[in-house]
DNA sequence: ATCTTACTGAAAATGAATGTCAAAAGCATG
DNA sequence: CATGCTTTTGACATTCATTTTCAGTAAGAT
C-alpha cells in the first residue's frame, strides 16, 4: 500500500515535470508512516530526527505537493496548526474530535455520504470533497 | 430576535462576572447585523466605520466571548482567516462552499443530524457541536 | 465619591506559513 | 562523465492573522 502511494506520487511528479529528490522521498516515507492528522511541526521533528539536513520549508512545500497529488489533505482544527491526513483512494472518513484530550476518532458513514450528494444535487452543486467534524467528549473524557 | 441575543449575552456576561461595556454592545450589534460568516477583518472595518475608537484587539476578544456565550461559532475555511457565524439556538446548518467564487450556501438536514448522533452514541462520544463543509462548484461556477 | 478590578487601545510580540535567493542537485544532452 | 539548463533546497527574512502586554480608562459595588 505504501508502495502504491509512492508510485502514485512518482506518476504525479513526472506528469508535472517535478524532480525526484531524496528529501521528497524521505518526507513521503515518514508521512506515510505516521498516524493520521500530523501537524507540519510534528512531521518536521520526526524527519529531523533521522534526517537532520531537511528544512521545514521543504516539509511545507512537499506536503502541499502531496495534497496536489491527492495523497494527503489538509484539516483545520481549532489549534492554529494545519494538519495533514492520509487520503485513501475512493474512501472517505470523517472525524469525532475530543475537545478533552484532542484525540481523533474516525468514522465512515455511507448514508451520510449519500445524503450529501442529494443535497448537492438539489443545489446544483458539484462536490469535490467535504469534511465533517463532530466536536465533543470521548468516552474516556466524559467521566 | 436580536433582542433575545442581547439578553442572552447579558445573562452570560453577568453569570461570568463580566462587565457590560459600550464596545461589547456595539460589536454584538454589528455582528448580529452582518451576513453569516464574517471574518474578523470584515467585522472590524464595519465597526470602525461607525465607531472609529474601537480597536481590533477588542473585536477579537469580544468574538471569543460571543463564542463562549454560544452566540457565535468559528469556521475555518482555507484562506487563513477565521470567520464567525451566527448560532441559532437549537438549530444547526452546514455549508456548501464554492471553491470557484467562495460563496457559501447553507443547508440543514435532519437525517444527517440523526445519523451523527447515532455514530456518536456508538463511540461513547458526547457531542457538543459539529461542522460539515462540502467543497465544490456552485451552479454558477460549473459552466 | 471612592475603590477595586475588569476592560480597552495601541503597540509589541508571537507563531504558522510563505517568499527570497544563492548554492546544490536532478536529469537530459553531447 | 562533463556540460548546461532548470528545479529544488536550506537558511533566513518576511508576511499576516492572532495574542499578549501594559498603562490608562471605565464599571459597578460599597
């Protein structure tokens, strides 16, 4: 699966005339190895640990590329840090965000997706993507 | 309706030991008179036009208070500006965001709300609020 | 009217994200 | 494998939204 994504990225890169560099390989690798919803800072620190040479500007730049390539997407929570999550082809998931411990639970619901499409059609709207975040307290934090 | 909200804010203010000031009155007034989804900058400019004395720090501070009071909520789009929308008690609406012209269409869907609750229950999650944004092209921009 | 404490405005500070630019690296070519 | 052209990079500067600071002002209880 990780291999597929690397191939996908290479394809994207060549189609755009981008070059394949050590930095991009490393960043993609480490991004893919992280849990969902990494902030740039988290990712940068992780990268710096094994590859001290790579600068954060490059991490920022590469993450944008991953978004363009359809491998990652940005999520904005309410802590002022942009986070990036993995995009699985065709699949979509949404988030339960715990405001107590900041943990994120993912879920998927086909019925909601269908309803969204209906709503879009009703408004003559062409959906590109969407995000849904439910805020509250997780089981652990309710006590 | 605007009056109700002012009362609600006063109630909140006294319950928290906050003082009632001219600035807060003005900001709440003008916030309530705006369309949905004002950015702080937009609101600040509007306020400055009629009340040149009020500083933007106060606008920022007061908007946070409105959120605490349950009268406003933050929305994060992808343009680096936090926006605030009106919160109607009990009611909830979501957004179709056009990436072509940046217009926002609101909608409400009871079935989706119900499904969200089911999902929350299934995960032992206590919902406080939620956001859903669907990105794409509006009817006008599809052409 | 006085006193305490919260509030405000202006300016400085912060912090995420982006831009700049010279040096380095990719990669097509001879 | 040297050459030359172009993209990419890292370090640093810059931008821009938001937050903090702080001295002065104003609420509102007594």
